[in-house]
C-alpha cells in the first residue's frame, strides 16, 4: 500500500469516526440549516415537488445501499436456531410497534402526517442498527438474522399493515407506490449490496469488505442520511415553523414509543431468561427504525408533505438508543438477577 493510499485511508477513517461521534449534532445542524432555507424558498420548493420526491427516493437508496454491502449474510442459517428471540423481534416490529403507532398517529391531526408517523413505526431496522448491537456487546450473529428477516418479511407485510391503518382512518393510500418504493429502497439495495459484497469478497477477500472499505461505506451512509434529513426538513420547513408544537409532539410521541419498546423488551427478556447478548440484538433491531424507508414510502404514496415524522425521528432515535446503551452494566445485572 502506497503512502498516499494509506494517508487517504486514514483520512476517511478519521472522518467517518468524527461524523459518527457527532452524528446527532450533525442531524440537528442539518435540520436547523434546512428550516430557514425551506421557509424563505417555500414557493420554489412547492413548484418542484416531483424533483423533491425523486431526490428523497434517491437519497434513501444511497443511505441504505452501503449498509447492505456491509450486511454479513454468510452462514446465516447457522444463526437461525434461536426461535424464541426471532419470534419476539418479529412481534415487536410488526405487532407492538404498529399498535403503539396506531394509538398515537390519529392524535396528530393531519391524517397525512399521521400516516407518515405510522409508516415510520412499521419499517424494519437497517443493517446500520447492527452497529448499536456491536457497541452494546450483543450477539452480532442474531442481530444479522433479525435484520435480514425483518427486511424480507417487511416487503409483503408493510403494505398490508399500512393498508389496514389507512382504511381505519378513511385515508386513501395507493399501495402500488408503496410497494414500488419498498422494492426500490429495500429489495434493490439488498440485491445490489449483497451482489457487490460477493464480488468484492471473491476478488479482494473478506477483510477488504469488513475492515478496509468499512469506513468508506459507513461515511457514505451517514452523509446520505444527513442529506436526506436536510431535504426532508427543507420540504417540511413551513409546517415545522408554523406549527412548532406539532413537530415537538412528533418527537415526544416517538420518545414514548422508543422508551416503551425498550422497557417492554427488557422485562420480557428478563421473564424469559434471555441472555444479555441476545436481548441487545432483539432490542436494537426491534426498536431502531430505518426512516429512509419510511420517507421513501410515504413520499411515493402521498407526497413529500407526509414525511414529517421520518424527517424528525432521526433527531431523537439515536439519542435515546445511545442512552440505553450507556446503561449496559445495569441491564446486565438486571437480566442476570
């Protein structure tokens, strides 16, 4: 490896670490930067709604693709023997979380914003959520199984769950755009990501994918996510500024959902004698949601105006998740007692 290549690699690794460390602050900066720009250029933004929608879909794709390259599906079948933990995670993702969102979403007033909030709570986690499991010292093998299963099952289940909710509040949500967006931002990135991973491993070896280019992929994911947050808030600037309590309510509601899910999963893991490592895999994959998917889905079906919740949730989700991870010692003691 040349000196120039090594220097470039170190720079990328350093930059990825910095962005990861300050991701929450950068999300806030992206949000506060987008607000005045979106407010003052509202007429222009309104006139280019199709371009905004396509940009959201593109950024959602770019956010998810690098994490799909990092997703380790090799030897997946060996890790699928923990039926209890897998069943619990599927229940949290496709039953408990949608139920909480079903109770909360109608109270937001605007039914389109409510649909966006509901959608934000029925999407699966991304493989980036496995990073939380790694930080917590949880089972990476189980987390990978859960991430892949919820992703695959999400493609048929999400339109069904969203359709049931939209009919219950008498809001017409066309399912074809929802399904198309799921294919574009879940299925396609998964296929392309795993194909890319396979080719790179064959040509350069596993360490190249899992270690050498990992900082590049992580940085690409985080920068794409920050850009996505910017565009989502840019489009929602008028609503957030004119209705600040609505924005704060969305953040408060999601905080409640996350705390309830973490509390329930901890108590259930205690009752069922699930190990700390497996518990963290279940909790992180079940609680953290891929808001890029929610943004793409709601934008494709109802337009960018429905993506308020996916724009705001990335501000609070990592804060509460990291706070939970910082309680590692207490959770270990609780689960072992």
